[in-house]
């Protein structure tokens, strides 16, 4: 004790100076006890610094001593968490770039064996000491002297001070400040709050901070559902998260887990036999097929983020129905891939690996596969490399954990590396399976196998219905990667809630969301508005005869001759007006807009959905109006709602700072007279019921669907809008750089491209029991009415009082 006594004598002046500063700052309320002084001596002595340097160090630490904040778990920076409308976890987003993933949960969510494990491993006398543990310090000192081990001297409160308050300071100054603050910190927080804060704050590797985020990422469960084996594994990672990652170094991770279990035996949290049994327990790591595919949820989350300001820690309940969202995502991808095959279109591999790197990639992936299997016997494993790029590896592929592995299942997909070519085909390293791509599997591309699947290409394939359990070669099919894009939106007309939104093929977070951003001509999907405007003007009767005959007009804006034609060859002569809508006859739509008035029709559409100005030109009769799928859905809502409308919405409620903010649907706004809306509802039903109607393929579902298709000039865009009282669905297909959708298999239109997507979404909604039996609409006496006589907003009536 001679050394320590000398320090006490030489620091007498500094002690008084320290007291003056501490009292002035109101930061330390108790004089350091003997334990703290002994600890300070040990720390400084171990570091081997001189007495004078020690004095300067302590003086500097006191001068820079921060105020002790009231730190709570809820104040930690954490992810924005998204759920679907039923509360099912969808995904989370980091609060800011560079932050770790963190989801804060209360102390009650942590199972007893988890808190036992962390106390046994990190601070065995946690429940007895008051922030500082002299016995632990002495034990650490012995380890330093005997083994050179500098780990293990800090208590949980000391670690928390480093994590929350003292991070970034010089180590020696931080240690002194820990000693000055830790007792007050321990008393201020209380033991349960300290553990809650610690288990939510501690970094656990793979970009995860806190047990909840780590448990979800590694095992696919929340902290409350952790097993003893999983808890011990996570706690074992605390001292060195990267080195003891179960994906990157299974041996070190297992040794750390064993250490935690043995400490639990010492603290009587487990018996020796229980610890041995836990050590032998397998752990199922979370794989790609245990996670929600990023493609499924990204569009809906991006849509919500675009219209709301989010704060770290928000819990956002989306309006989407997750099963329907999955179905819509699959429907869009499936139909776009079929189209790509018909067209012979392939965007190429996901990425390519240089020849010299191929074997390193394969070995790294093989090692990851073996590591995952070492924790739990698995079915055959294959790769999911869609979201990787050449720059991601091969060194450090383990950091992606199980997210790049999935179970090999019949008829499911996998991705892998083309690593060799044999006479019979290209060999794909898919994991436990070697895929064989024969020339016939890529014949639809009209390219040779060498061009489609070169060595080093990372491609996605579909597995066969039957294959060997492990090893061997199996024939696989190349999955198309379309260049064409699309979007799907499903809205509940009753309250405007978005039930599904898919912004593109393989849509990833932050990409171009076609649902909300793709402004494209809507083609014949505009015709219901043309006829509705005519109804409002009193110039249209759905049962009146009209003539599909050649027409020509002199465009008053350009003084050129305009001869609009039909999407089909020739003309069909006389028919009823409702048949003209059902069969999407262009000539009748053009005649109708001239009978109503071009300007009056444009103003009607602007009032119906005042998002942007409508061109006051005859071309709007054939769809020369650029709307996004989101805008088009909103414009059709009055037809589905009997004349009124509501804003579409992405979010049900937000929980922030312990408060819940519910976002109810806005009050309905009347737009159309009920007679107009009912008449249009009946006419749109005929589009599906009429065997010659463009929406007739939807009738087989038996849901009394109303619909309208739309294909623009030269088939650059394909649209379908369909609805029942419970669901309105919009689908769009087209290229980001517009070009014709016609394929070598023949003409393409909304009937072959967009309508099948809508049909698939309605079939999924019916399977979900989201749709009820719908009463067939009836046509009220179709005598044209004067617009000014109906109960409609004055802005609508004024449209028809102005001369053109």
C-alpha cells in the first residue's frame, strides 16, 4: 500500500481542487470512498504511470467531468419499425446512415435466463455492488499480472457510462471519470433499469445494437423468445462481437458461449448438467427464406416514408395487408417474367465475378454454409445472392450471415455462380446443389448459352420438382430478368387504405417507385371520365345508339387533320354507347368529347382529381393524360364509392414517445351525383360482363368486378383498373424509357399484360376473404339530366356554364 499512500499524499491539493470543481458543477455529490481510491490506484498503477502524471491525469479528468445525464433505454437511437395493419412485423429502417440497427424493448421482455447470462458473464456481483466491484477489480488485476489479460474489470454500470456518456474520451481519463460517476449513476438508475439499458445498448455485431435487433437478425425471434443456448451465444459476443460472430468464427463463438454457460453454473443460474445440455443444443440460424423478401415490403415502406416525417424509434403501422402485399409482388414479377420470355428479353446476370476470384467466392460461400450447418442440421442449402455485388466479397461474406442462404425446396429459386462449362451445359454452384443449365433452358433468349451464362456470372435459377438431398447435378431453368417494368396498387375504396403497393420488378429500398412517381399516359383508362363528363353535361345516354365509323377532325390547335382509329382493325358500325365503353371504341370516345366540349371535359377531370392540369386538347379522349398509378386509383374512387372520394393513405397509426397517433381516414368528399356514379358503375360492370368487353377475363372470378383497360399508342403502356366495393386495383406495365411492348409472339396490350396481374391480385384477396358477395349494379332510368339540377359541388356546375 506504500505506492497508494504516496499517491494520496501527493494528491491532497488536487483533492481539494476536485471538491471545489465538483461542487461547482453539481456533478459529484459524494466524496470518493476508500474503494474508489483503491480502484484509482490500481488503474493508474497497472497502467504504470508516474505520480506526477497521475496527478495531472486526475486533475484533467475532474475538469472535464460531464454532467451525469438521466439516460433511459427509450432515449437510445433506434430503428423505425414497420408493421402491417394486423401488427405483423414487416421491416425496420435504421434511424440514420451509419447507425446500428436497434429496437428497444422493455425489461419485462427479457427472459430470466438472458439476464442471468449477462450478469454471470459481465458482472457477477451486479446485484450486490453499488457501481464499483473491488473483488472484480482485484480479479482483473490478478489476470493482468499473471496472463496479461486486460479484459473484465468493468462493471455493467461502468460499461454503460462508456456506451452512453463517456465514449470517445482518452482511456485513462475515461476510467477516472467512470470512478467519479459510477456510484451516483448506479443509484440514479436502479438495477432493473441498468440491465434494461445495457441489453438495449450493447453492440452485438452484424450492425446490430441491443438484444432485440440481434435476436431478430441472427435467429428470427424477438428477445422474449430466446432460448438459453441463443442467449448464451449472444452474451458471449459482447466482449468481441466481430471476432465471436457465429457466422464468421463458429469455434470462437462456441467457446464464448461455453464460457457464459460455465459462469452461469458458478453463479447458480444453471446446474452443470443443464449447462452441458444447453451446450449441445443446436441453434437454427435465420436464413433468407425466414425473412420477408426485401422486394415484398420496400415499396409500401417507401410510400409511407415519402408522405410522413419519421423520427427514430417510431412504430409505424402501415395500412397494407402483408399476405396481399406478397401476392401482388408475386403477381407482378410472374407476369413480367412471362412477358420477358415471350419477348426473348433478358437483362443479364445479377453481377459477374472475375475469373481469378471465382474460387475464392466459392470457398467463402462453402465455409459460410458449413458454419451455419454446424449450428443446426439443415436441409440442403442454396444461395440467395441477388443483393450482393462483386465489391462485397469474397473476403467478409460471413458478415451477411444467413441472409444469403436459403433452404433448397422443390420448384423454388436459388442463385449461384457459373463456374464451369461442360459439353452438356453450364454448371452453376448453387450451394449443396450443382445446377446444370442446358442450351434448351435458355432457348427463349434466342442467344447462345455462352452469351447468356458466361463463366463468373451470378444468375438466378428455378429448381426442379425433384432433386437429390445433397450433391449431384440437377437440371435448372434460368429465371428471366425483365427489362420491362410495372406497378401494382390495391386500395380499399371504403376508407382509402392502401392494402398493397408494388413499385417495380425486384424493387429495392430507395429505388424508383413507379406507384407514386411514374407519370405515364393512361390510354383508354381515361374513357370513363370522358363518358362521365358527357353524362354530367346531359349529352350522353348509355343505352343510346352510337356509330363506330371513320371520323376525321381538324385540330383547331394545330390546324392539322386528325383521323383517330381503333385499337383493332376496321370499324364495327352501330352499337350502344355502353358497348362502346366495354369494347373501348376510340371513335365513339372522340365523338363524345366533341359533343361535350374539350375544355369542359378537361375541367371536369381537373375537378374530379385536381392533381395537375389536364391538356385541353382532343387527344385526352384517347388517354393523352399522364398520371401515376396512385393518381389514377384516386380518380376512380368516386365510381367505386357512389360519387364521393377519400384521400388514399399509407399509415394506420404511429407510436412515438409513448403516445399513439391514429391516422383515420379523412371525411368523404362528394364529387359526383349518385346517379352519375351509379350509371358509370353499371357501365364499368358491362366491360367485364360483355363477352367482347376488354375486361371480360375478370368475370370468371365471380366477384362482380367493374373494370377498364387502357393501352396507349403503339402499346407503350398497358393499364388495367378494376374494383369492387371492397378493393380497387391498378396495374401498369411499360418501359422506363418508353418503347413498344409488342413481342415477337404477337401484339401485346393491357389485356395480355396488366389485366392478368389485376386478376391474380383479386384472386388472392378472395382467398384472404377480403371480398364479399357483391350485389350486381343496376341501371337507374338513364334519362339524361341537366347537370345544374343535380346535387354536386358548385365548381362542377360552373364548368358547364362557361363557353369554350
